């Protein structure tokens, strides 16, 4: 069995399939080939899983390395410098990227699944390209699967591939899919003209995972409503469709809490003083937010709440500073460009209103931070504002907890949106925020900054224990235990 998860067999011949690749090779004349790691919980988390295997990770080759160098090869061994698994790149042309990635994935499925279907841009060409690219991924998967492999699809970019790939796989190959974003209510899902095909695609899997039970229930409701031929057993969390059984399960994703705790505890002496000096962070209390620039993350709502807080609590002007680390994302999409402008304007508005020569209320960073700097920032921040308007899980909440000091009197406070999947795990000991309720949110900031030490410590102690128990290994162990459960029957009816 694997030492960390206790699961036998499942890590051998693992084939992970995702849209985003874990390492991106960039080429510049001056620096030659540089390797970046993309932002987002999916790639970082799964890379730590894959490092323990000799498996294959299939992903869109979004690298712009000089094609004359080795990095344009279909297969590269990664991580760079300490290779342990194979990255197989699927090359996509410009039109495919525009219609499949920016189009159907991020302008239809992303808003739809986050309950924002008014933002969805339905377009036949997006759908057709999504289908073609899923077929392209499915063909690539078939090239890499051997008897004994487990195929693990990730996320909303690849809803159709499981059904497409099923026919071509050796008998007994388990197919798993983990959906990293919410699954919407049936009424919302109904807005999607291709809903039936998406459900049909996903029901090609043996195990279909979501972060929390609510998304599983929503998915089963959608199947019951849209696919008359399917039999849905809500109690067992199973669907039988077209002679095949799919288990629908909640696996709340976690973080590598031990590593984050170690990195943060080993922050070099003087880190915080120099970070504060470099970025102009003054005052007795620091709040932090770390997000991709995405309209689901609730950044404008957060700026409104901070503004309300400073408006009502003038004694905290000059004392509470908010550090917003933002990472540009999907910026070819107009809604993301608008959001970027709204956020930058919002920061300027608040800083113009309250800022002084000595104090900048909102310190806004778009630059890259290393893990050490990020976890150091979490460790020293007195509160974290994790307040998306909707989020599948939100691993920043868990990373913040994992990075907190254990010394009594030094714990920070987590403010967490009721609309993040992480609320299921962490809601009892975080301060719960409804991100669009500006007054309530401002009150919660007030409560956090004046919370007595013993209360902070008590809450953080319980949060830490939850985050450590339900960490990345536990998540993977649960997923693979479910896979082991189907390995012999492979989902065919009557053998499950
Ligand atoms: C979310 C999605 C991931 C995605 C990440 C970054 O976490 O669930 O699938 O990789 O955002 O977004 P991007 O579009 O840059 O891959």
C-alpha cells in the first residue's frame, strides 16, 4: 500500500487528465527556457500526488517554448530537476483554445456551475469545439492506458471524454472524474442546451467526485430530470445508465497541511519586517486575501465591506491594512477584463478615500509570490478574508489555516464565505460571511479584529485539526478507496 494514503495498487499506472498542465515552459531570448507552475489548487495539489507515482499526466500544452528545443516534445519528464512522472501534452490550435477553453469551458460551464448562468455565452461553435477537443483528449488517453491503469479526469473542461474513452479501454480500467467546481441546482443547469450530453459524458465514469454532498445531490437531481433512461438511487449515491453504474461521491479536497506548516514555520527571521517595508504595510493588524482575478471570488464585495468598516470605525484607519494578492486569469475573456478594471478601480477608490501619506489601506499585489513568501504572509496576517460569491471548495482557506503559528496568542482569524465549499468543513470555527451583505461583512471584520486571544486560539486549534486530518493524502485516499471498490466490477450493473 502507498505509505501516505494506505491505498493499495491505485497509484500504479495512474493516468491523470486535466486541461491545465502542472508545468509550463516559457521561452525568452534572454533567459532561454523557464519553467512556471500555474496558479490554482488543481495543478498544485495533483502534482504532489503524481510525484509519488511513475504515472502519466495528460494536459493541454500551453507552453510557448521555442519549438526547436526539447520542451516542444509531446512527452517530458517532470518535475524539472527531479523527474518522477511523464507529462504528455495535447497541442491545441488557436481556434480550439478560443472556443473550447475560453469559450465553452470558461464562458459557459464556469458561470453556469457557479450559479451565474446570466453570464453564460451560449454559442454553437463553442460547444462543437468542446466536443472535438474532448475527443482529442480521449484519443490521447487511449494511447497511454495499459491493463491495470486507472484513468482520473479532472474538472469541467473534460465532461465528455469519459464516455468517449470508455469503449476503447481495456476491460477493467476504472474511470474516475473529479469535478473541482460546484454543480448547480437543476433549475440553473437547465439553462444549458447541451445539458443532456454533458450528463451522458460524465456517466461514462465509474466514480464521479465532487467536493461536498450538496453538489452530489444537485448532480443526481439533474440526472433524474434530464435523462429519463437513468435510474437514480439518491440514498446510495448511484446512477445506472445505459447498463453502467456510476458512484457519485463527495470527496472534500484538502491541502498538504504538513508541508505548508513546515514552510511557514521556517520563514526566515526578518521576513515579515522586510515584507512590510517592501510593500508599505503599516499598522497593528494585517488582513490578507489571495485570489485569481475571477468574478466568483467576491473581490469588489470585499473592498466594499472594508470601506464600510473603515467608514464606521475611524479608529482602525492607519491600524488595519488589507493585503490583496491577485493573479491575473483568463484575461482574454471580456468579463475577466471588466473585473480586473473594477478591482483596480475599487482599490484606488478606497485608498483615495482613506489613505494618508503614512498609510495605504489596501496594498494590492499582482506580482508572483514564492510559496515561502505566500505562506509567510499567511502566517503573519491576523485575519484572512476568503469570501467568494461562489466557490467549489477554496483551498486558500485551508492553506491559511495550515500556515498559522501554533504559539498561544498568535492565531489568526478566518472569515469565510457561506458560499464556499470549504464552509462545510470549516464553517463552525470560521466567522461566516455573506459576501454581498456589506454591513454584515463589515461587522464580521470588526468582530475579527477585536476577538480575544483565547477565542482565536480555540477556533484556530480546531480548524488546524480539521485541515490536518482532511488533508491532501486523506482526499486522495478516499478517492482511491472508491476506485478500489469498483476495480473488479468496473461499474457494470449487478457487480458493484
Ligand atoms: C479553478 C479550476 C481549475 C483551473 C484553475 C485555474 O481552480 O477548477 O480547473 O485550473 O481554476 O484556472 P485556469 O483557467 O488558469 O486553468
